[in-house]
C-alpha cells in the first residue's frame, strides 16, 4: 500500500533540493513550486531572507570599505566580507541538509523576518 503523505513529502523534498542554491535557488524553486506546499514555501522564504540579508550586508561593508583610507581598516573590512561569505555558504549548507532530511528549520534572526513574508 502506498503512503500518500510520505509520497508527497518525497516529491516536495525533490522539488526543493535547490532552494538554498546561493542567490538564485529561492527564485527557481518559487517558480517551480507556485506555493503548493508549506514545507517548500517556508524554505523559500528563509532562502530569500538569507540572500537579501547577505546582499544588504555586503553592500554596506563594500560602502564602508570605499570610505576607509587606512590599510588596517581595509584589511579588516575585507576579512569581514570573506567571513560573511563563509557564513552565507555555511547557512546554505545547513538549509540544504534540512531540506534533504525533510525538516523545517528556522535560522536565528532571519527566520523571524522570513515568517513575515507573504509568498
């Protein structure tokens, strides 16, 4: 006998495997999904909020980098930018692992903003 609930979860997991692909995964999954499944929609929201927050952070750090004239401050901002990239990709990996396991997770800070989004 086929378990319909389990089959739906497997299909939604297969659709959402690329949701945390950096910068574009949320958009591709949104187009492919069309808001059918709450599991996928929650991950789309988090992926979008993660990409948006990271982009805003990089724009702000890049702006501050252009304003600095001292070498040590420039080195500090460049190091922070690289750490931000590392954090973004680490969070993408954590999100992808959660999708593959079929679990809903909520990232700290970003999860609360993502929950407010209407998709």
